[in-house]
C-alpha cells in the first residue's frame, strides 16, 4: 500500500542551531507522535523569503502548510485543533488567535475587534495555508515581501473574514512596532491594490503601511514609490481608519496624512505650552532656516525630506477638534493635579525621587499623586514615607489623569482617556537611563514637553531632535546618589540581555556565547583566588530576563547572585563591570570606576533593535575588554583602583552641565513654567 502524503506540513525556519528543547519544538514533536504520518515537520536552514516559500510550495506534497520559527509560542492544543479542523474539510486558510506576547489561557475569549485586527501580526507565520492555493497566488504575488503574503493572499482569494480557531499562536515579540518593517530589496510593491470591503483587511493594510514607514526611517532607501503608498492609502480608504495608528505610531500617522494630502506640507504634531511642534514634508532637500532636518529618504528615484519646526501656539486653531478641551488653557498652580509614576510594579526610580523632592519643597501642591500598583512591594514603603498613592491604570487613575495639569514619569506609556493624551497635554519625561544607543527614531515617535537629559553628550544629541523640549539637568535619582565608602564594599558585574535568547530552552541557553562568556568569567581561577586573598565579594546583578536561569551559573561564596537593588549594589561598589548596560553610568556619575566587557562586540548590535551611537573605545568612561582574561588581569592587578586621567576627562565631558546639587530644582523650575 502506497503511503499517503501528510495532511499538514509545518515549515520551521531556523538559520542557526536548531533548539530541539524549546517549548515550541517539543510541542511540535509531541503532536507529530500523536498524528503520525498525517503531520510532518520540515526544518529549513535558510531565511523564508517569498521566493523560498514559492519553491517550498512546489515541493511540499501536503494539502496544507504552516510556517513558523522556534522563537514563536503556541498553545498546547495548537496542532491538534488545526488538524481536527482541516481533516474534515477543504479550506483556503485556517488560523489560530494571534498574539505578539504571552498566550492567555483562554484564547477563545479574546475580543476580536478592530484593535485586534489592527495589532495582529500580518506576517506569514502561524496560519495554515492551502498549499496549492498559496502556490497559485504566489505566481501573481511574487513581487511582494514575505511579510505581505498573508494579507495579499486573502485579497487574491477574496477571503474577507477569518474566524480564528480556539487556540493561540504568538510571534512572542512586537519588535516590529518599535523598529518597523524592512522589506526585501526585490519587492516592487507593498501589496496589490485590490478593491475590498473587508475592514479586517483594510486594518491590516493600514498597519502594514505604518510599519513600513517606521522601518524606512532606519533603512533610508527603498524601491517602493510614494505614488504606490498613495494608491494604497486612497484605494483602501485608510484615512477613515487612521485613528488606529495615532496611539503608538503618531509620526507615521502624520506621514500618512501628508501622503493623502501632499499640499499640506506642515503636519501638526504635538501641542506645547508656548510653541507647537510640526513635522515638515518636502520633495527635495531645501529645509528652511527655522526647520530641523530629521530624515532624507529615497523612494525609488524620488527624494523625500522630513523636518521639524516650532510655530507659535496661536496658529494651533484648525488642528484641534471642534469642541475639544484645551488642556494647556489652565496654568499650573498649587491647586493643580499632578501625577508622578515609575513602572507600574516598581518605584525607586526618577519619578519617586522627584516626587519626594517636589512635595517636600512645595507642600502647597496638595493634589500631587504617585501612581503604582498596590501589589507592588514598593507600595507599603512609599505609604510609610507619606506618599499620596493611587492605583495605576485604574478608573481613579484615568480620572485623575483627565483633570491633571501635568504628568511626570520615568516611563512613556500611551495614555489616552476621553480625548486627552500626551499629544495635547503636558508631560515631563524623566527617562529611566541615559541613551547610549541611537534612539532617534524612537524619540521622534514620542510625545513630551520636557525630555530630561544627563550631560553634554546626551543633550547635544537630543537637541538635534527636540531642542525646545530638551533639558540638561541630570536624572533625579543622581542627586541623592553617593558612594558608600564606609560599609562593606564589593565588585559589581551587570551584564545586560540579548534579544535573540528570549525563547531559548535551558540547553540552548547554556550553549550560547552569552552564557559561555559570563560563566567563564565567573569561574575564572585567578579571579576566584583574588577575591579569596583580598576578602572581596563580586556581586552579579543579572538582567530580569536571566533570573529564571540563574541556577545555570556557578555562584560561590565569593561570586554571588546579588539580591540588592541596583541603587544599593552601585553605591557600595569599588568597580562596576558591564557589557552595554547604561546603569553603569550611575556609578560613573559618582566617580566609581567602570569597565566594559565586550565579548561579542562584532555581533551584539546585529540582534538589537537599535545601534550604538557611542564609540566605547574613544568615548567610553572606562577601559574596554574583549577577552575575559584581560578583564581579569585588570581586576587582579588592582588597575581599576588607579585613577586614569583619560577617563576622568571623559566623565567630566559626558556629564557636563549637570549640577549634582540642583538636578531636582532645575526640573521642578522647568515643569512649573510649562
């Protein structure tokens, strides 16, 4: 008897070492054991491009095909649910409920509204395609990027609605929302312009256009034309849906408005107290004297420049919605409601320190609140300090936000309530750390009235993006930061994280260069002997993403996993070693020696969403080591204890303009003047 082809083939893209112990891979293998010959897994060791998918469709003999990566997540019943659905019928497309983060226990309970359809990842992954129908469609759609195949396939076969099955699939990360799409160079169009009435598809096209525009800001050039973008916007009537873009991609929303109406070159962007910010779009590089150049982008053979300018607030009329409330109308006074917050579950950052200073120096402001989750371990501590606490992101919080005259935070969240957002109200962004990477695309996508910078290097960088909003004051927590030279001192190692290890199994993690580099340092005999001979301890402050794998490292009595807060750990450190964490700058600010351990300098930024703007060799605030043996020599020879004038000069230049005794005072003075 001739074996029948399987019903379903799952194509698994993994260009590196296949993680056979990942949760996703083990679930696939378990499903294959149950379904035997009806289900196949095909490992592909090359990137899935449109051309590769076309070739695979011609080679695969199963009726249906699904594409995925080992980094993705799937519900325990994912394969079984799809298989049961597909075995009894012939369909063009079947899909689970799609997520970009953790899959909830009850995927079927997900609300399938406009927000879901807009946020749904539109890449090829996770859905079951009819193999032959996909192959047929790709003969017409072969000039689109892989990431557009799913939506284009639905257009081609007029699949207006898809009711997801009661199981979940997640791409595990929404990195695209941060860095956008970078489509293949050979793609000649984003997707076909076909008449559709489906709101689902139109929302997907809208998101795709927004993500493409976000990505092209970094890519700088594309073969896609501006006219093709206009055809998509007008052909799918995307302006009717533009409100979906505004909350998280306001820059792209303004860009889409200009594409729809190129005659309006100045797009209103952000209300400010005295001046308002506008984005300026031009077809050629002829920025005016009062404009800040931001981007020069090439669309096929057409150059587009994007700049920024500030205009007097009395020109704002016509941009605000009729009947909308002017949240800048009332000046900040002692009767104002002011909201402060750090992270929802964690304080002890810049907002807490500024709130404490502000309420002590200005007790007349009786409606200043600090927002945090009541389940946070910091709630009781802040309550005992007399903080006026409210529960963050609750009805009470949003009502306070609505009547507030100012919000002050170390984090930026897209808060919107009854027509109010940071686009039309006052917001002071304190930052969590100092920007060492090129975050310009991210910065330009955020709304703020004040951006707190720390020192000349960062302030100069920020002034090229937001000169009116930038304040070179320093971070509030720095004002109370001081070295503890009287207590028990220690060495401190603070490695940051690697994005490509998010979904790795323990086996795959311990085989990574990240684990090997850290573990080799922590188990170095010379380092161990030095710590023993000098009665020292090295504290290792693991990144939160590594905490669950802490047991894989060889900690000892001398090299310990630190449970201290970052602040406590840094205050008592003789030396701070990091790879790329900006937290080490807290130590440098108070004169503690720092050193960089860059074991993967050649590859680190390939897997990160941003690029470094700091040349660590020329501008770093301490020596840079690529080999652990060099770093160990630096430690055991006590080289870190010898002050190098070169790094002293660099620190002075880096933090230039910051008065350690007046950080909070300068911020409060600025925020009360808004």
